[in-house]
């Protein structure tokens, strides 16, 4: 990779991931200053020339979501005003993605709103991972590349459970995630599919009802894009155990882990293992013995390299 006219900038949301991406690319992170004024306003400055450069700003919009979103908007604006050639917002976890349609009257479609904000700030391209729904790519009037955490998680499972893959069944925790679960199953020797019938009674509240498919004496792998409060996935795991699954694992790209997720998914006897990626940093107080955090720095780093070199990204996912 040619690093002439290339800048990689880290926001404060996930500096460890930014350093890992820089290590993969064998580059140094560009120095920047980010601080807050006494009234809570965010200040951002890039401390190196970016004129004529391809700039990549790494910042998941995880909690505190509004602060991290404002931070990347300010960094994008700073680079645009400093005459950067092209600015790519690298957002491993895209916050506000769940509000992707009007489910009730007088609701905001905040996924589209955030897409507009990023574009207005001056981003020329967005690079993300496992967007909550595929249509979000269409909310952008600029190119939006969506990468996937499933290959990394499937590779880990194929290695650790190599002798038990014939007993694996991939489970979608709801009907909306069937396509994601089916794709994940293909990565695990075309593992069969099961579905948990779930009804959502309120925001962050879900009730698991029944299982469609055979899970008896199987290793059930629940697959979702994120674990937020953990209600959906822990309820599904308990139901799978009731239906005879001998082991239940959870795989989710984004470990949001809002309260009381850790209490739910770390409960003894619920999960054999919970596998997530480091799109969102996991603080020490949210870690537990059977939580496995996989790094996606190689995926994001390779995507950044291909964007900079103007090489097709399609082969990454074949």
C-alpha cells in the first residue's frame, strides 16, 4: 500500500481499535486534539496537514452516542476545511441504525437523519460493519461500504468446535434476522437453521414464544447483529434450553451491552459462550468469564486499504 497522501485519524470512542487498524496498515495515527469546553461543547483539531490527502476517521457512534456522533462530525468538518481530497467516515458501529423506518406516527427516521448529517459535514464515503438493516446503505447520497463480522466469528467457531460442527444449528432470535442467520450457517458447513418466534411489546422489551426447527441435543448458535440489553437473546437461549439444546452460544457483531445485558448473558447455565467483536470497546466491568471478544481490525484495515488504493472490495466477502 502506498501511504503517500494518506491519513488515519482516531476519534475517542474506540482508540484501541484505531491503534490495531494502524498496526495492520503499518502506519502512524495522525495526531489530533479533542477536548470539551466547560459547557460541554466539543472541540476538535487535526494537528497535521491533510491537504490533498485521503483521510479516514475511525469512530463508532457508541455510548455516549450523541457525544461521539458530534465528535466525528467536527473532525470531518475540520478535514474538509483543511482541503482534504477525500474523507471516509469509518464507523464500525453505526448508532441510530435501529430507527430505520416509521413504525408509528410522528416518529423520526434517525438513521436517515444521521446519514444526512455525515454528508452535510463533508464526508465523501462511509465505511461501516453489519448495519442493522441493508436498506441503510441507501439512506446515504454518498458511497457506503458495509463489511461483515460473521466471517471472523465463524472462523473462530470452526476452530474451537471443529469436532462438533455436525451438531450445530444456527438460530435466528427473531423472524427479521433469518437472512443473517442463513448466511452465517453457510459459513459453518451449511448448518441447518432454526427460528425463535418473538414478539416485541415495547422498546428493549421482547417475549420469546416458540422455536421453529429442530434443536434437540444440538449446539444452538444464536446469531444477531447486536446485543443491547440482552433481553431478546437471553430469552431465546432459555427457550432453546427448554427445547432440548445441549449447548447455546451467542454471536453478535456489536456488543452494545446496555444495562442489564451483562447480568442477563453472564447468568450461569444460559450461554456456553458469548462471542462479539471489538467494534465497540468492552470496559473491564462488563467483561465476564465466557465472553470472547474478537478483533475486526484486519477486516476494517483491509477495507481501508482497498478504498485508498481504489481496489474492489467484493472479493473480501467471497
